[in-house]
């Protein structure tokens, strides 16, 4: 009996040690952070993932901004898309370098500036002028475009592509997961006061990622932007599937580095969780290549 108890106790101790080792390799998620945004005139919420070795190292880290979708929230990436667990797994397996993930609150803003009386205020400007500087000042980031990326799902995919295409001086890579993009306003189903109230088709078309392609192509040698696009072949928004493929072809014609993956899936968290894994690997390769 004594020997059995000792064996059982040893096994329990080993299990605790293994659990402690696994815990030590988990990153930390802070869900209730905020920045006081002069642009918005209020506190602005965000979540942030800090990699496993953040508390024990003195190094600076690459940063990836993750933009949520319509009717979503900054916490969606961790709660529904497994962002923290995915990053932990890839970092521990040495598939990606340790990185910081920043997940801001965007409401239904489409991540564009809009009239605060009818829309959501200057969200785009706030992200660029308030959030990015705040993150670089508050956390140990690599404050340079070469290791700063942005990605988003659905509405956030639209926002990420627009922001990166318009501001390649800030972001060196971008990912669109089932991005809610189409070149023309006709048939656009997700109306929002972000594009005027009532909806202004001309304004919508002036804000599409395609608008920024000529300038992006002309500056591609000086400010190379790497683009990752992924979407499910069963996406219920067929216009977004068409738009994603159309944008990829336009990027290819403009000789802008781009990858496209059409996967088996719909417009749902399962597709985005798998897509996030791929886009983080892609960003990791881009970051590491720029260090050589």
C-alpha cells in the first residue's frame, strides 16, 4: 500500500510539473485594456496578447493588429477564433517568432472615418495616430513597419487591407480572412452608416482597397507590402469570394507580393481560426526574412 501511494504521489507530482511547464509556455491575454484617444475623445478598448517569454525577457517583439468583423468585438479573436491558443502553439513549436497581437474595438465602423453623429467617428485616424503609438510606447515592440503587420476577418479584412494599402509606411504585411471586399457598391449587402446615412455608393467605392493599388504599385520597391488572402469556397457572401479573387489578380498584375488560399469552409469562426494560423505563419516568414 505504501509503495502504491508513493507511486501515485510521484505520478501526481510529475503531472503537476508537466502542467506547470505547459503553463509557462502560455502567453498572457489582457482583455480590458484601453487607450485614451484624443481623436475619438474617449477611452478606446482593446485586447492584447503577450507571448510566453514576454515577462522574462528584455527583447522587443513584432506586432500584429487584428481587426474584428461586423457586430463583433475586440474579444472575439481570443474567444471565438482561438488567437491566443494558436499563437502559443505556433510559438512553442518554433513555427513563428514570438509576437504581440493587438485586438482593438471597432464597433460596426468598417474601420473608416465617419461622421460621429451618424456613424462611428474617426476610427481609422484613431488607430493610426492614437493606438499604434500607444502600443509602441507601452509595450516592447519593434517600432518599424518591417515587423508590424495587420490582418482582419470579414469587415476587419476589408479594414486591414485598406489601412495597409493606404499606409504601407506603417505596415509591412497584411492579411485578409474572408475579407468583406467588392469593387462596386452594387449588391453590397452589409449597409452601414460608416458609408453615409443614407448609404452613399460613391463613398463606398472611393474607400475600396482597389483605389490604393496604383500608388501601392508605384511605391512597391521602396515600401514592399506582402499580402495574404484567404476565403472559404462555401462563403455565403459570394460577392466577397469574387472580390477576394479579383483583388488577388489585380495584385498579381501590379507585381505586388500576394498569396491566395481558397479553403473548404464558409463565413464562420472555423474558417477564420484556420486562416489565422496560416496568416501568422506567413507574417512570421516575412518578419524573419527582413532580419537577414
